[in-house]
C-alpha cells in the first residue's frame, strides 16, 4: 500500500521555524517528484514547493522563496520542508504529494495525479 505520512507540524510563534517531513512507505520515492502543498478551509490547495526525483530541480512559490527550503533524502525515503521566519499567514494544513511528474507540472500547471499524505496542521501564532 502506497502511503505518505507528514510529521513535524504544530504551533510556533511568529519568526520561528519548523521542519516538516514526508515519509513514504510501500514504495520508493526515488522515481517521484515530491511537492508540499497547503490549504485553508474553503480554499484551493496551493503548491508551496516541489522537488524533482533526484533533487536537482526545485520550485518555490513566491510566498516561500527565501524562507523555505525543500530537500530530500532518498536513502531515508523522506522529503523535508524547512520553514524559517514563519508568519501567521503561513497557518495552513500542509500536505505532501508524490507523482511521476515534472516539478513544473506538480507545482505550477498542476497537471498530475499521484499520492497524497493525510495533511498536518501548522499554526503560527503568538
């Protein structure tokens, strides 16, 4: 069974940091691009950052540039999102997803299908 599990979310004060992890089981991430997405209630899910299967290509939404870093450790079958300088407007449920697609397709044109994690809450508040 293909499964993605997010961890590392929670409550953090403005200016703080969190590192989200996306661990895969039942399949190897080696051949998959992985993306982090976020969604507020009643809103469309938006791409935050995506990384290619070998890690050589990354994409960041404007809201994430300079603050978030996506990385992957294929030996651990895990992708990370390091989030620094967090703001209250970063408060969302964050999801990871894996697909045999390009970074462009996953994060920009959204022309892909694949597997999703269950989501994890990130709350930035004082």
